[in-house]
C-alpha cells in the first residue's frame, strides 16, 4: 500500500480493524471507516485523525482508493457493494498485514488461546528494549492504552487470527503456535480442517526463521515435528514435557501474579521470572515470549523487568473493581479450554474465596458444536449463571440455546438468567463479602459485572439500615473509628463500625451479628503484624479484648491452661512462668495475642505454638463452634490451616499443655529472651517482623545487604536496628510503608534473586 492511498475500513471499531487503522494512521495514510455504533475504539481513532461514520451507507466510501472489510461484514453490506460497483480494490486483514510485513522481521503469534497476551508481551519486550517495533494486537495493551503501533524498526509483531484463515496471508520470520483447539465451526467444518490450516501457517516460516511451539499441546508438538522435518528451525517451551524452555516451581507472588523458575533444555536453572499475570496459562505465554525475544537478540536479562511489570491486556483477568468486600473480574474467555484456564487461575489467585461465574456463550455455531465441553468447564466455580447467547455475526435459527448447556451440566449451583440486568440483580443479592464474581464473555457480558458493582456501591451508600442491626450491642458500637489508635504501627484509616469485645461471649455475639448483617467482619487483637490501609476498613471491626485465663493441674503433674483468644501472648507466658509451667517462656517478649499466635503459628528462639497447643475453639460461619486438635490445625512455619480455609471464622480460645519446672530457672531463661529482643529489635511504633525468613537465610540480612537499612520514605523507615522491621517515625501513612515494602522486595529480588514473602497482614481497601 502506498502512502497517498485513501483507505476506508468497514467495521473499523472491531479489534482487528481498529489495530490496522491505527498502524495506517501512524504510517501516514488518510483513513476513514464505519461501524454500527460508537465505542472507545472509534473515539480513539477519531482522536488520531480518522473520519468515522456510525452506520453503514454507500456514501461513506466516497474518495476511498482501497476498502478493507472485516471478516464479520456480510456480502450484502452497502459499502461493500458500492466498492464493487465502483471498481475500488477490496482487501481483507491478511492482505494488508501480509503487505506491511514484507521486508520486515515479522513475528506471527497463532493459537486457539493465549495469542493476544503473547503478542502483547512480545511487542512490549521489543519496545522496552528499543527495537521500535510495529505491532498489531487483538486487545488494548494495559500501560500503553493502544492495540497497535507503527514503528520504524525491523520487528513487526502481529496476532495471527485463524478465523477466516487470516493467518495464511502473513509473511513471518518467527511463528508461534500456543495451542490448537477446535473452534470456529462456521469457518472450519472439522478439527482436521482446522489442523490443516495451522499446518499451512507453520510452513510459512522460512529456514532462516524460527517456529516456536508449545510442547505440552499435542497438535502444536506434532506441527513442530513436521516443521523440523521440512528444515524449519523449531524452539519448544513447556511446563510438563521436555523442552528448550521450561517453567517450574510456579507460585503466586506478592503482586498476585505468578513467579516461576526458568529452566533450559539441559534442565539447568536459568533465573526466576516474576510476572503480574495470573495462572499457569500465562506462564506458558511468558515462555513463548521469551523464546521470541531471544530470536531478536534480546537476552533474558534484557527483558526480566518488562516481564515483571507487564500488566496484560484489557479483558484478560481484568479486575474491574471491589465493593462491599466483593471483587469483580472480567475475562474474554469463551472457549471451554479458556474457561477452564481462567477459573483455574482464579482459584490460584483467590484460593479461599467463593467464585461466582457469569458466562455469556459466544455465537450459536460455537455453542452448538462445543456445548458438551462448555458444560464440563465450570469445575472450579462455586456458582454459575449463564445468560443468553451473544450472536456476534450470526443469526438465531432457534436450534441452539443457552438452556442446552445447562441440560448437560453436572454442577451444584447453576442458573439460566438470560437478561443482563436480571442476572446482575440475582448475583448482587446472593453474594456475600469475600466472594468473587468473574464475567466470562467475548461479547457484552462484562456489563453484568459493572451492573453488580453499581448495585453494591449504591447499597453501601444508601444502606443506613445496618446500624439498627447493632442495636442489641448498645453503645459499644462506634462509627468511623480510626484504626491507627489500635495498631502497633499507629497507622490505619477508619473502620466503618468498631466494637471492643471483652469476653468470648461478646466476641462471638458481635461476629455473628456482623455475619448476619451481610457485611465484612474483621477481628484483631493487639494490632501488631497488621498494616491497615489509609482508606480504612469496610464493615465491622471487632477489637478482641477477651483475656480470660484458667489453669488446671493434671494427675500426671502437667498443667493445662485455657486462654481466651484476646489474651496477650507475652502476658500468658509470664503467668505460666510465675506458676512454674514450662513451654511458653520463649513468647515472653513476643507481641500479639493468643488468637493471632495460633493462626500464624507464632514462634521465637527455636520454639513455636505447635510445641504446646492441645486444642483451639473455632467459631465458623454457619458451622458453629468446634474444637480443633493439633492435627486439625495443621500448624506449619508461620502458618496453619486457619490461614487457608474458605469459611469465615474467628478463634475463641486455646488450650495448652505445659510441664512443671522451676520458676526461677524459667525467669532467667525468659530474661535472656527479653534482653535479646531489646538489643535486636527497634522500640517505638512498628508493625513487627515484616517478611518471612526465606529458606536458609534471613529477610533482615538480605534487606541490610541490599543497602536498605535506614531507608526512609516520608515518615516510614526501615529500622536501623533490624532491617526486617519497618517503623513509623511519626505520622507515617500506610502507602509510605507499602512503597517501602515494594522497594525492599524489588531490590532484594534484583540483587539476590530472592522473592520476599510478607509475614504481616494487609487489611482494608487497597484497590
């Protein structure tokens, strides 16, 4: 295409043509286009200089030298007919992209799933490293606020869409196949037909290029073998099978994304890779991007920071908002494999929360062909709501409906609610604090999530009926109480409702009233090991001051001590010492309460809670109070089963078994522990030990070795006494401490390849 040609795009607001229009505008073409309605894409193109018509009319193509038509445009479209009548050249996406890729080092990313994210990731890596690429992505890239860019550099990266066989018109040097699943039955009559198209695509790769395939996908692996026989260089990546690049030890990191160990073809560790992307499927996408970036001469070290900071593509596990303790996420998933991958990622990201899914089937042909597979895709969802089918380019012949999916589903809780508003009302009424809603749709199903957020926000702002629910608690309930008064760091915004419970009965009553009111409930004790956000805490906060302690002697000369959960752990340790009861003297200088100590298996000086605990009484929502044994608690290093259970709970009391010992001996031992604390830990307002010690090392040593000891941001500082303690110098904000946390994590990771894990708990609104 020459620059003096005027180009008109029919369907300019769609994902494919809006990206092409952006490249053409930046390349210098005069561009016009049309679509059925306005959108953010059409508005953006207008801001770049495109003339956009709303509605399709023959007159819209006036003055055009070339017309580009979306695959969704029917032959009866008036603009298409006018172009034919006037002998104006009509092109498809592949014609334009193939032409633009000539004489460039093209990278075409194909696959049934993951190609949008992989294309965006490859593009951003090349951009950040100064290679000035052109790219065309099928979604808006977060952080760039665009789905395309024209650059003067050699790389040309494009999402290679298999629909309408678009990818067969491309001219790549680097080809990627992420996976191959049957899809687009309106285009491919059989899976074999689609596999043949992918084979043609793979064979477009020249001998001087590179084919990159997912070795864990059966078809992609087979295509790689066939390409290698044909003389095409092949690079593989995988999580399970042997490959040139492997991802191992996948875990959720502090950003909520995935970190993993990068391993080469010799099974040798290369480095840790940290991303903000959620789910194992995105680890695969990252591996594909690493293999592509290497072809362009970029080393792993060149792109590590890009991989860490890349924030994905809009509508790919996009957190839309949070209200009343409920999180709403939107994702483009509409194929069974995508649904499964997204929900698996959600389970990883929200391990202890109930998952609600709003699914909008996409196109009648896909729903009819894959309804059995779709029906089996919601294993990781607790509740499912299915709406009417989004028709897209198709028309309803009455033979395929959403109810046909439900008929095949074996799920404990699934409902068909066709209308978006009705679905939103149902979901908003059923969800409770801590639940997560995920809208899965390639159409307009995302609107249901937005409606739910609006309803929840409206309910929060208008619902003045909550306060009367606390009437039975009398004047004990306070409104908008500053949490900074009660935390050891002297940091924290206001709690909506605040109450101090001075007995187990008061604690249990207050918590159950809060649960019954359908609002979030948070219980805390001494306020140590907590960082409360500046925005405060929504719902009811209960300050646990239940501190009753009872000692009972056994016939075997052992002591049982029962302590209510608000009892200060250090105070309990001193009581035991005075009675000549050994086992908790290590805790004489440990801050916090018995409740927090059991939940987090607190410890010091080589001992911890697991050494002496016998039972813990736990109140769970809708399950009442039960005694958990040491076996039930599953205590581990600074953790327990209580940290991972899905139910709302509060610990009421704990029972310990102690041995008789000489009180004076115990006092001397405790005195040494207290002296050690005074010498090694800072005084004043601090949160407590910030990070867990990584295996074989100490968090404080790493932070100090990174040169961060004493670092100050605003009124928050890393202690000069112990680098694993962050202190409030007077008036520090939670955000200042959060920035210090990020600084420590990033620096230690960069210098020592160690991913620090928080030991403290983040409380309140952080979105």
